[in-house]
């Protein structure tokens, strides 16, 4: 049974990457494109706007699995900054300061730095061609 589950690991890694990227991408579309409807769109050039641009562009790159390790490294840092700048000053506890997602994203992306994009990714496709 364990061997059979182990064969699924590269595919589940790709699934983790895709789902995380889609959720992150949705944050970027809300901040930059106003979709789904956002209570307010951050002003151009502000820190939330820059974060939205990174979430949108790097979220898409992560979604397709191109340069996964580099993209995940940058996104892990972005989420750490988001937590310490936007959430930690509000309260010590993540459940009270709204920073749970930022912490989880930070460590999922840090894992992707070491694990790569999985079997279903542009990175894996380009490795197979060489």
C-alpha cells in the first residue's frame, strides 16, 4: 500500500502547487483586476498593489510550473513580508491577526523551493526533452 501511495507523490506535489497557485492568483486578480469584486483596489504603486502584481504574475508562473523553485522562493519571501508587515503588528496570534494563510503559503512555497514543481509542470516537461 505504501509503495502505491509513494508512486502518487509527484502528482500530488503538482496538485499542491496548482491549488496553492490558484488561490494565490485569485488574491492577485482581486487586488489588481478587481475580480472578484474587491471592497477597495489598492492604489497603484502601494505595497498591497505591488504584492498583488507579484501574486498575479508569479502565481500564474507557479500555476504552470515554470521556474518553480525560483518563483516559489520569491513568493515564500513575499508571504513572510506580508505576515510580518501586515498581520503580526495587529496581534501575536495568527488566528487573531488574520495571518494564517500567509504563514501557510510561506511554508508551502518554501517546500516547493526544495521539491520543485512535480511531474505535471513546464519544468518537468523541459527536463524530459533534454
